């Protein structure tokens, strides 16, 4: 989704280093249980303004090597760029933050995803664009790292805004790379959808590269009889690739001439995307039952079992019991037949609590992990209540999940920033019986990206805090403010005030570069503003509320 940039709370916190386990959660005896001990989650981003939509990739040839990418605020000129960090020891230590480039200065970036190829090279994919109304410019771009994510090569376009008239087919890009030993090993697949929500019919797109991302060919994923339609403006697709190199993707459809109810379709290609086959993939939901939850992050997920090339799982949300729950349906015959959906979250049925923000992964031998943002300890079924990140584990060759367990180490209060676009992802990966998860929450007063690594039995095996960027302290008070704002930092050069749209209201120079300034705000009307503080170490931004 496209980020909303200027309504984010900010206060930098001191960085913590956690070396001991601090909390226990008792769930009784499990057949294959999750340990009752867990520790502080690690803050990857530590940003003051905006960190969103994290994505995690793990090298299939080296489970100790992982890369995380996310959307991170830079400044009022560069807006948001994609940031990344790499770890080569299973998340215990991390590289410095790497900032990926824009196509042009002034663009903004969103929706990062990552994948490794069979050679251990990692690719980043994201939108880089400007404007959500004409003129809209930009593209879905990819770049490659041959050193594990420490440096990235030049950007290449997978698909740009001009491909399909004014539909601007660059939203929600997902990258998947064929790591099989088959004919199309190394093929790069990028799925997208229309950014223009008013130019029906709406379509999912597939762009394929067979030359390391240097060139792409693009086609629709939907076709006559299998159309995404003109009613749902968000035909986001979810791709996966089997261990034998078959490409699969799901996408939603709502076209009354095909079916009076919403559907999901499954596509597959065994020839590198040259031809596409379609099958129905129903989510068994009651008509429009999820529409009662407009703020929920409801995108479903299709994943493939790396140990069984015909085994697919589809994870989705349904309000069939009166509030949003997670369900899983799966196929063991490459999508021909699907099981009756199974409810994954194990809080009481119809308990007036909603769940959302789903993710999942199979490990190399077929174990399954599913995760989500959980509100069982909140107050009601609304989006606007306390939440945590929970997960459920299922061992290979079984059909029942073990009892749910908590990944986050604390409950997080609702924050309005979570309702904005740019907060739609979390990501969980499992390799060699180790779970690694990244997500965004606002426990620090900022939307930051958090990381946790756990063994299958739930024991936290790493909990180091990960630094990103300069940790210079910027203090602004009072907040909210009625007359004047005080700014404390080292060697302040200038303070600039911007409104919510990013327009400069005024700037005040600090000629003596003192460590404290007071800025009169009585000329401003009530509302949110950004305070940009230019110091000897760079530019820093805080959000304030003028009363």
C-alpha cells in the first residue's frame, strides 16, 4: 500500500540490550509444545518518524544469513526510501543500515519484498514513484546484492506506470525467484496490481524475467472467465513457487457475471509464465462479512510446501463466527481440491475479538508456521484496541496446530498510525526449526520494526537490539504545544516547521548553534506539524500537535 507520511508520533528511546529472558507465559503441557519463556523483542529500525512494512528473507543455503527490508523515513526531500540490514549469524548481530536508491530525487518508495536465488544472491523489489493522482510516474524496481545485502547494484524496472494506460499497475509488488533445479531455475516473478482505484476493470499483473532481472515481460494474471472484475479495486495477488519450479498465485475476484459472491482464483504456470492455468480457490466466507472491518489488514496469503511440490496452503480472514478469525485451507493435489477451512487462532469462538495482518511459511521439511496480529487480550472486536503478535505451529504430516503462542513480549496499545496505509505487512520465516519474525508496532511511541528469533519450542535464541542510523537525541517539549516549542539537541543550526502536507511554514536559524532553542508557534493554527531540526550531525524530524 501507499504510505501516509505525516501523521506519525515520534520520540527516540534509549537503545536496550537484553541478555536475559524476562517473562513466562504458562500454557500447560503440549504434545509438541512451545516453551513458556520469551524475552524482549529487538527494535531493528529505531526511527523517529516512520518505519513500515517489513519483509524478511533467509538464504536457503545458509539459514544464518538473513536480510530485512522496510520503508523508512529519510527527510522531506527524499521522503521514504527502502532500508535494509543483513545478519550472518542468525540475527545475533546486524550490519549497518543500507538505504536503497530512488529512480529520481523526490520520489517515494513503498512495499519492499525480498528473495534469494539458487546462487545465494538476494534481490530487493519495491515501488518507486511520485503522485497518486495524475501525473503519476514511477515503476516497480528490483536490484541485486551479491554480498548478502551489504551493497546493492543498479535499479531495473519490472513494470512501470505507463504499461497499461492510466491503471498504473505498480501497487503491491511481490517478488519470487525459482530456486528449483528445473528448466526455469533463476526466473524472477513479480506480481502487481493497479494503483489507480477508479479505472475499472481491475487487474492483477505478472512480470517475468529470465535474465537476472535485466528485462521483463508482463501479462495479466486474469482472463475471460477468470476476471478479477470491476467491483473490488484491490486485486492483490499472492505468489509462490513450488520446489519443482511451478509458479502459483492467488487473486480475488468479484464479477457478478461470473459469480454473485466474492471468490479467490488460483493460477499456475509450468512454463515460466508463458501460459497460465486457472482453478477456483474459494475462501468459504459469508458474503461481504469482512467488509465490516475497514481498517483491518485483510490480504490473504498463498504459500507452498518446500517438501511437497503439490502441497499448497491458503491463509485468509473470515468473520463467519461474528469477528475476524484466521482460517487455513490447503490442497495436496496442486490446487485441484481444497480442505474445509480450519480456524487457526484458538481464542474462544465468537469472543468479540478480531485478528488481522496474517503471514505464514513452510520450512524445508514441511513444518508450518502461521502468524498474525492478535487482539484476544484487547477489549472488543474493533481494530482500535490493544494487540500482540501471535503464532501457531504445526508439525509436518499432521493436520492440527499446537496451541497458539505469543511472539511479542508485551501488549501494544492502539495507535491511530496503524490505520494508515504503509502498515500492511509483517513477515515470518521458518528454517531448520527456527522461527524468525519481523513486524511493526508502536510500543515506543513510534512505528518501529521489531525482530524476534525463536526455536520451535518457543525459546528465544537471540534478542539483541539492532541499531540503525544516528542516535543523536532530539527533545521537543511541550507536546501538545499551545505557544512555544522548546528544542534540545547538540549544535542546533536551524529549525523548520512544516504542515501536514509537507509545506514549509517558516524556518528559524540558530546562528550561535546552541543546544537549545525556543520557537514561537502562536501564528500557527491548531493541528499536527513536523519540526525539522538541522544539527551538525544531520537533519532530524519530530511530530508535534499545536493546540
